[in-house]
C-alpha cells in the first residue's frame, strides 16, 4: 500500500513542479501556477499517508520512487525516451527504495 501512496505523491509532485517549469522555461501563463501550487500541497499531504513512524526514512524511500516516476514522465509527457543509463539509474533507485523501506525493524 505504501508504494501506491508514493506513486500518487510522485505524480502530484512532478505535475506541480512541471507547471512551474512550464511557466518559467516554456513561457506559459502565470495562471498555470494555481493548479501547480494545489498539486504540490496535495503532494505534501499524500506523502504523510505513507505508513512509517520516521519521516526521514519515508522521504528517503520515496526518493527512489520519485526518480523512477521522473523517468516515466520524461518519456510519456516530454517524449524523451530513457537511455540505458537512465534505466540503470532507475533500477538502482528502486532497489535502494526497497532496501530502505521493506526490512522489518524492531
């Protein structure tokens, strides 16, 4: 279940950041900022839904998912297919995320 929250967080964070990118770098209207800010606020709330007692560990594990989602965004939204180095980094990040998140600690 935690990975579903991470995926939702990644989508909302990337979307929110992308609208700022579009406003600054692609000359889009400042009106783009309103849904972008709402998306970023929703991202922050969604990330708190991840079941973990330690925020730092949650954020670290989420980082791997964010990187993976960024590669998917680059491919599907921006039309730039990941190369072998992107895919290698993608795999390393997912392994790192699972290594942080999945062990039972006691």
